[in-house]
C-alpha cells in the first residue's frame, strides 16, 4: 500500500475537511470530498477566470445527469455538435448554488472520453433535486480548492455513498443462435458431433444475440469491447412460431421420445444494468466486457448440457460438441 502524496496546500485543506464540506441552496447542493476514483470515463475541461480546471466523471452517471436535456443511454449516443453545450450545462445546472455560496464557479467548455489513473483526489459532488454527479478534480488551482473549503460548511457525518455503487445488473447470455431438434436426435448426440443452428447470428462479423429466457435483440461488438443493440425481439418470428413440445417428463423422469426441444448456444455472457435491460432499444450500447472462455455452452430450458466449439461449414454455423456437462 502506497501513501497518498499531498503538497502543503492540499494537506492544509485536508486537515479542515473532516467528513467533507457542503452548501445547500433550494434543491441544489455542492460538496467537497476526498475520494478514490478514476478509470475509463469522461473528462470535463473549463476555466475559473483564467485558470484551467479539469474534472473526471463516470460516463453513465454523466448521462443520467444530462437526461433532462438529452436522454441518452451512452456517451457515444451524444451528437458531436451538442457536446460543448452539454459540457457547459453540466456545471451551469448548479451555478445558482455556487453563486449563493460565494464560490467562483467554473465554466465548462469541453467534455470528452478519457481515462485517468485510479487515485484519491478532491471530489466535487453536485446534486440537483434527485440527480447527482461526482466530479473528481484532476486539475485546479490550490487557491480555488481552498476557497471551496472556506465557503462550504462542515458536514456533521459522512455522506451516503450508496448511489456510487454499481447499479443492479443481470448477467444475460450472448448467444450464437439456436436449433429445434427431436429428443431422439438429442439422445444420439456424442462428443465430436456437430449440430447445425437453425437460427444463427453473424458471429464472424461480431454479431451475437442478447438472450434472457428468450432472445431480446441482436448486438454487434464495437471497438470499445461493448455491444451496439441492433434488431429487437419483435422480429424473431422463427422463435415465436416454432414452439417446442411441452417438456413434461414421463414417470421415469425421462423426456418423451417425440418431444421437440430448443437448444440455445451461448457464446458468452454480459452484465447489463436492470434499468437498461428493461428499456432495451436499437442503438443502445452495452458496455463490456463479455465474459467467456472461448467455448460455447449448449442449453435446454436454461440448463447447460454440453460445451462445444463453433464451426462455419459451407456458409452455415454449427456447434461441435466437445463434452457433456
């Protein structure tokens, strides 16, 4: 564990920080904290007078913050010609609170994707009604930090950081496709056999299906490692029109020989926030990474029964069974 490096100015302010300092005005609040954060996100740049300021924030939280003026699910969905205006609006949203507190408030000019090392730094927590945005301070003059601390009032206790925890997410399958087969054929499958997929995605082009009990959408892998949502569930007529037989086991526990089952081939999995999953639409971007080991899992009714390898045979996608589970 490495000690946190502080200069004399930062150390002097930190001695007075306690749990943090904040000022509330109407439904707005500005708080100064010292927190550990960083990684891939967005960097907001601007000025306080002639001094440059730079802040880092989480891209998903920023998208939630700007939702009143531009509802988007991902940074990449923000039009280029609106980014400067949204950068300015990000800080202007709580400017009345800053004016009431007597704080020289920054004017933001640019917001862009960037990565910063994870470290403990000064952090501004902005609140407006029920919205919240954490801005980790990357660059700012020591005098401005000292002014913030002087103008804000000490907190009686630690702020609730519950909001900063990851949003509840569900791990959903990324599938290569599926097939409907008779249980008689299923019983004859052996390691080394290949099963042709009746519905296959363009896996070679980076396309997979988002699946949670049923196919939800197609998705194309993008350069960042995430997936862009394409066609949604309503177009999957072959899933809706070919219903497998009701899989009621016989008294012995064995499926009837004349049953038809749907074999779903899962290539990987991805964690999707529940809120995003409930409103999935074309153009949405699911941030990765995908979770997988190179082999596919064959499932019936959500239960795995084999692992396999995808093959392209004369323009058709098939799954070669490596072993049963």
